[in-house]
């Protein structure tokens, strides 16, 4: 049953989900403080697309590497 100990429980899943929601809300709040021109550049320009592509690539790279053996 060593595999059962490595699986995250509901508490961990909810904590990670709450952290992600807080980060997104923080980013939205920080973006709302920017001048209108910068907001339009972020939302309608290549900045958001590049961020999403780089973030997805980084996440897939981390997943493909697997966990380090202890």
C-alpha cells in the first residue's frame, strides 16, 4: 500500500485549488490597476498568448520528467 500513501487527499486537492483561485484573482486585481492601454496590450496582444504557451510548455515539461526517486 505504498502507492496509497503517495496519493493526495481531498484536503490537499482543495488547498491547491484554493491557491490557484487566489493567484488568478490576484493577477486580475493587479491587472486592473494598470492603465487602460497596458490592459488592452495584455488581453488583446501577444502577451497573454505567450504566457499561456510558455506556462503550458513548462507544465508539460515538469510532468514528463516525473518525480525524483528518493
